[in-house]
């Protein structure tokens, strides 16, 4: 039924539950491919028309933390065939996930209902909500 499954993962509790659900599905759809993706976000501050990027040392530490998160996921899925974890660079997480899903022909996206969002996401809608509203493929939102 599902040949390529993409899990949007940010390390939050609901993302961990979503990953566990994806692992359960992978055990049912043994021949399906499972990819876990984390979107690395550059830490910026927006003031009027100015965008201020955090110091390089902080950006490096954030990137290293994102790589460690992906390494943890790789260990969790290492006993399953046709699985991988990838770190996607930059941009709004929902848009990056949607673009990746389309470019790589996934047929299911699994996402936690709430993740580690910013204040902006609280005001404008969560990543999971944006994925649900804009995806061209089925989306499983896990609570």
C-alpha cells in the first residue's frame, strides 16, 4: 500500500511517537522504504526588514545537535531494512518536508501533531497543520 514513507522528525515527544508509529507500519509494509527527515533551521531574528543571523559558533552548535539527532534516529531504525535518516538544510520546515516528499516521490508523510515550534508557528499554524493542508499525498498526524 505505501512504498515510500517519510517521517518529519524534530526530536519532540510527538515526533518520537510518530517515528514509533512509522516503525510499526514499516514492520507491516516490509518492502516499503522508510526515511526519517529532520530540517535544520538557521537561527535568525527578524526585525522589520532586517534579518539577523546568530553567531557562527551558535549556528555550528545547532548544526552539530541536528546531526546528533539524526545519528540517534539511525540507531533506532538500524535493525530495519530499507531505512535511512537525513538532515535537510534550511527553510521553513513544512515547506522543506513537502518539497522533499514531492521530489523523492513519497506516498505517505508521518508527522507528530506538535513539535518544537517557534512563537511564529503558534501564531501562523503548526508545521503539521501546514503539511496536512498542502500535501498532495496522505498525511498521518500522530498525537
